[in-house]
């Protein structure tokens, strides 16, 4: 096997959520274009899986497929997974600083109006400050919550932020960066017919949350086979909770194979060409 | 006595393509029963005897980078020894070739017979590179 196959799914999350389907909102790319994969960069990729067999018919090479889902509008996968932590801390620190300054202003205002003018002016000054405080608190987006498939909501403890890591609040919530889509299962014709054997593997690489789907292929079964990926994407609800939505997407593999032959002779093994 | 010797080549494909050279990005090892010299380097001298089968296998350090043996040519040979199916393929990288052969009886003992191994890493310019430092040595 000269290399493992990598298949990337680029999912336009916003569009998929709005349309309720991944159809026409997904683009596939693999690393086998030079080996015969058709449809790279489109919705209809047919991944070429070229196998080989020995003279006795037994399989001569492994073909391994790996899938990586990426979301358009999600934070880039090249960022470290802990990216949000310092960004959240900074956002909180800024809020605390604003509040501290406002408190300082309050105590100064209290002193300056307490004995000078009765009634209206004092009330107005305090009301003014109260209004400013309210605006600061509203600006705070609060922390991000995620709902699981059973409806249970968990607070992640981090801010909702945009693609640059800046905190996003109620007025610009549409700029929030999405959570990366996840593949939850791979099924379909290729799996049922025993052509592809998928499994989820744990990985120390946290780029894909420490999990990825991989499959080995029985290249003795030649032909074009469909397989379906079950993908979970998250939509941000009005109360800043990420709600999961399950969708599926179908792609194909085209398995071919050819016999191995000797590189020196083009046929059977012979004496090495050392003269 | 073992009749089969494997020469395994490990290639750091990313480094080789970035630096445009296999120098210091390639490691050869074999399991010859006669203790070859230069294990783990590009100057491996595989000790062997006539009648033994030698097989070359190549692995990429990063499983998702491509590498196949394009050609192995013994140096000092006449030009028509550049035989062999220039790779089972026009289709680059189909690893349908098995690079093995029997050590011939007419090898002069003790002399190092160098060979040039060409590797194909993906497609495009500078994707094919070779090393000419490994050798076979009849003991």
C-alpha cells in the first residue's frame, strides 16, 4: 500500500442547518485523484481504491480509508483545541474591568450628588449608571451550552466566539463560529456487502476531538459501492445552546484490482540483473 | 540458512519532498543472516549468498504520504539491464510491482555491487528521487 486514503468532507454548516439536509451543502475531497478518483471538490466523489493480488489470488495490499469532517464556519482545525480557554478568560477579564470601572464611577457619583442636589439629579445619575451596567451584562454572551441527544444540557464553561476568537453577544450572534461536525457512523451497501470494514478509532491528535473513522477494504470485491456517513452537526439556539442535528450523506468507492508482478522482469521472479 | 532477505526502506516523504533530497531522509535495514554493514543508513551493504531471494519493501514514515519504488538498477551494468517493466504503470504509484529477485551465482565475492533505487512520491516535478549508495555484497 503506497499510502492510506484520506477523505475530507467540507460541510457548509449554516446552509445545512437552514436546508435541513447535507445534500448540496457538502463537498468531498480525497488524496487519490492521481489514482483515479472522480469528482474531487464536488458533492459526488467516487474514491478510487486500487488493490492488488498475488498470483494465487490472495489479497496483496491493504487499502485503508480515513475520514475527516470539516465545517465551513467552524474554528480552523489547525488551532489547538484549548484555543477557546484563554480567549474566554480574556473576555471575562475585560468584563470584570468594565464593571470595576463602573463601580468606581458609582461611588464617585454617589459622593458628588449625595448632598448637593436632592431627588431628580441623583436618581438620574444612578439610573444612568444602572443603565450602563445593564448594557454591559447584556453584552456578555454568557457561556456556551451543549445539548446532547437525550436533551440534557451541559454548560461548557467557555464563551461563544467568532472565527477570530472574539466573544460574540446577542446582537452579532450570527457571527458565532460553529462546532466541528462529527461522524457518528458509517453504513450502507459497501459495509453490508463486506467490502468496507469501518471502525472508530481513538487518536491522541485532538484536532478531530480525539476520534476518527477509518475502514479497511477487501479489494477482492471489485466494483462501485455506496456508503453512508452519519453526521452530527450543531445548531445554535436562541438561548445560546448548541443543539445536535443528525444528518446522513452518501458517497461511493470504486474498487479495482490487478495482479502484482515482478518489477525487474515484468513477469515472474528471476535472477537479479547484476552483470 | 534463511533463503529470503528483506531490505526495508523507510522514507520521510514530507522531509524528502520539502528538502528535495533523499539524503538523510531515508533509512535502509535488512535481515540478512550475515550481518550487513550500514544498517539504518542509505549506505546499507546487504550481505548475501547466491541462491538467496532478496526483496525490497518501502514504507513511508507518515502513512498518508505516498511512496513506491519506481526502479532499481544495478550500477555498472550494461544499459540494456535497465529492464523491467518500468513500473507496472503509467498510472503513477500503483504499487503493483514486487521488487525481488534471486542473487545470481556469478557475483564476485567481497565486492560491493551498488544499485540505484528510484522512489516515486506522489506526482509532479521533483516527486521522483533516487539514492545510489546502497549495495549488495556476496559473502
